[in-house]
C-alpha cells in the first residue's frame, strides 16, 4: 500500500468530484445529496468518459477492422488505441494480450468455455490446445469466497471434463490464506481461480505468492481483478498471473465492456468460445481457421464506443495517479472500519482491521435483515449494496443469507463515510436493536 502521505487531499477530491456530472448535481433525499457508497457495484463516470463515448458516436462511428475507408481507419485507430492504453494500465507487455469482452463475467467464461472446446475433441484446430487437457484425476481449485462469476464457469467445466472441483474453505471472518492455498494445491491441480480482492470481505490476496505456488505444480491461474484494477496500481506481468478479468463499469468506464488479459502463449493455444465473423482467416463449408489473439476472441460487431470510453477512463485514472488514489481510499477504509468496530451489535466481515483490506466493508447488524438495514439507509440518502453480492457460498459459510456493503472510490468523502456509520446506528435505534458493550 502506498504511503499515506501521498494520498489525494480534500481539495483535490473536491476538484475531482466536480468532474463527475453525478456528483456535480447529485440526486437528493429530503433536500440532501445522496452519499454514494456503491462503487464496488458500479462506479460513477467523469464527464470526460461520457464525452469520449458521445464524441465517437457523433463524429467517428464506423465498423472497426472492416473495409478500407478513412472512416473505418479512424474508428479502428481509436479502438486499438484504447486497447493499447488498457494494456499499459495493467502491465501487459503488448496490446495483443488484451481481449475485449461484454463484461468480466463474459471474460471469465471465455477462458472456461475455451478450455471446454479444447477438450471437446479437436480444439477447433488451434495449435497447442492440448495443453488445456482435463479429465478424471485432474483438479480445478477455487475458494469459497468467490463471486459466482468465478465459480459457476469452473463448476461447469469440471462437469464437462470429468475433472474434480475443489475449494479452499474460509474461516469465521470469510478469509483464506496463502497457507490454505498451499495445503489445497497438489500435482493434480490444473487450474486455480481466485479473486484479487473479495467483493464481500475486501480481502487482498497475495497474488504473486499464489501464482508461484500454482506455477510450481503446473497449474494455470485465473484472477478475478474486478475489485483490484479500479482501486490499486496493478501489473499483471509482475504478478505472474496467466489470465485476469475486470469490468469497465467498476473503473469509471462504460457498461457493456469487460477485459480479459492473458499470457501470449496461453491465449495462442486457447480455442475461441464463440465463433462467427471477424475472427477467421479462412472458411469453407466444412471447416474454419481462426485469427491469432486478440481478434480470435472478438467475434461479431464490437462495442466500439464503450471501448473508447474505457480508454478515456484509463487516461483519467492515470492522470489522477493510482498510487495516490489507493492511498486516499486506504484512509477512507480505515475510517470506515474503525467506526464499524467501535459500534456494538455490528459484525464486520473480512479482516478485522484495515490491513489486507481494499475499498469496501460489509457488515451484518445483529437482529436485522440486511434488506431492512438497506431500506433505512436509503431513506437517509445513503446508497449502499445489500444482498449476497453474488457470493452465496461465502455468506452461507458465515452463517447468513446477506450483508450490507459500503464501498469507497477516489471521489468518496469523509462526510459520506460518517453518514453511513451514523445511519447504521440509526437503523439499530429505529428497529429497537441498539446494543451496548
């Protein structure tokens, strides 16, 4: 974590907020601006991102990679320029390591379904696809804390191939450790899929150490980076990860665009999960041959304006400075966690402090359903997320069906954090469950 002295200061945060239409003229509840604490679900967007997408649609809209007109050339240049910007942002050695998908869920499925194709008999003729062979006796390893998007694709792949799906259990706080992973991994482990940062506990996994463990047994690593790329400086190359997925809409960018990062040799050996136009070199009535990555995985018409918007979001975050943004968020999370731990009758999920935690905190209030808490907070103008956060197994392991999650971003203020803490205590009083130590 960067030194806190490098954190964005209050004046800089105020200036940043002015660059977001949502915060410049926010929705109100009873005449008071809403406190937006749901960036882990969807972040707000700066005007620059909205303008970039609109400008493309108004002045440069054309199909990319199709035709020889100047319009196509301009659109393609903007599209591929955004790919290069994203590659640099996450430490990819080359733009070809970046594949555009519909969202992070789609990106994770591109890997799982591609491996399924490699095991379907022919591998769609992709050279080297045999490296993805799976069968009885092989194991796919996940954790009990995974978002459904990084669990269900591996469940399906295991059933299709006969491999066994194993998982690392969590403790009473919803956490797992490097030692737990070491104990679960063995010579039969072929794939290890896990989150960089949990969307429920905020737990920051030791990725470099985990990839080293996986590499030692010959396993492929797949990282859910949805909650890390928006909040931390990330270098997938240095981390040694094989595949990673993240979403544009959580990192100041548009909806409908996600990213798959992959090591070049692994992308080259992966069959396409979807087939159709734009991904082929030759088609006959009997067979097809496919382009190299990344175009092999981008069938059909691409979400070009969303890609351009994502490129603008990357430029905005780069100018702000991810190290300084991360330091600012660390201060906010410390304020958030300290306030929760000081409140009786409120259970904090995940690390029992700020160390090893990124960007969010989820809680359970004794005697209250999370939906009741969320409704009370909403009436106070505090916007958070309630539910199981697409992590039912994790909540089940913690003995609950749902939780209340507050998440911060580089635009969050101390006042918004304090409003959340006050509203939590207000919910306890309102429903008559206020506790004392």
